[in-house]
């Protein structure tokens, strides 16, 4: 049973990885690992942060609004997770100096970094491209691509000191299957695949840092309620159903599979051969 297959609706050469059948993560599979989660205050970033903490990780909570991060902090403390770190930063105004300082703060405060889960996202209601102005393009590009890439660059020295570190970017189905009205969001997200593949190819070994582009598929989350306002959330899988996928991608035990497929960064949240 392979964990790599083809997306039927997309380019026939587009392959992706998926969750091996029977995968159940060990309760403490992320113990002693430090993971930065951007956009941790809500949506899938929040789900990822809670999931990593439940599996033993020390989580760095990033977001724009401190109040939302504090709420996630309280949730983690309520189930006995390792004390999280709070690191608010607005990606729309961040400079490289801000990001370098952000990475330095991780080094000083925690001393290590084993993974980054890029959950921060800028999403606006579906609109025809003819109505999109430069400001909208720039906001989508900054939050969904440019700042996450620059933040990863700032953190590479820390990541390279870890054993089996991983970087995961959240993408979107329409980034690999373009559809009208998904304009800036799908266009910008479609660049994550080449970004991850190029970065992986520039490293001397896939054992250094593993890069993944994760496509969650339709789940009940805040972005889905914006893109499909009339849809019942109860008709969709819960965001919590993504937990084993997120753990698999961030787990050091995933490294052997990555070594066998070092340039296949795309991962779709489903079971292999489903």
C-alpha cells in the first residue's frame, strides 16, 4: 500500500501523499519538541496547536490578537499540556527585522525549534478577478506566502539544529484545482508547492528539514463559513478530524517516508488509496 497517489481531477502528473492506513499517533509522539504554530488563535491553526500540545509538544502560539492566543493558552493548560509561549505579530506589517527578532526570541526563550506549522491565513469572500484591487492582492500575498517564507528563512538556523524538523504550510483544494472566484487566495496558495519543492531540493539531505504543503479539504472552519455561507457546518467533517494528519506531518517518525519521497511535498488530508 503506497502513500502516494494521483489527483484525478488535476494535472495527471500531480501526485500527493496521504495518511497511511491504520496510522494512530502515540500519545507522546511530539514530547520534548518545540513547534511554532502561526495563526494559532482560531481555525485550523488553533486545532493544530491543541493537537500538538495533546501529543506532548511545547507550542509557540502566534497570531495577531493576543486575546485569542490567551484563550488557546488556557485550553492547553486545562488539559495539562506543556506551558505554551505567546508571540503575537501582525504579518501585514511585519518586516524582515521583525521576523529575525521573532526567531531570536524563540532561541533565547526556548533554546530550540523542531517545527513550524503555518496556519496563518488571509481570506476574503469569493470575488471575480475583475473586482480585485492591488491592496487585496498584497494582503493575500503577504500573509499566505511572503511573510511565512521569510519567517521560515529566519528560523532555519534553529530548525537545522533539530533532529527531523518539519515545516508545514496549509494550502487549499482550489490551489491545485483552480476554480472561478477563488482568485488571490488560490493563486497565492498555488505557489506553496513550488516553494516547498525548491527549498527541499536546495538542501543537501531531506533529513535536514522536511517541507510539506497540506491540503485539508472541506471541513467546518471559519474560512469555510466565508466561502460557503449557506452551508451547514454539521454536513462537513469537523476540523478536529484533521488532528492525525497534522501530527503525522510534524512527527519525526514520518522522516523515513519523506526520505523515500524527498521532492513530493504535497499532502492531502485523506487515507492512502481512499
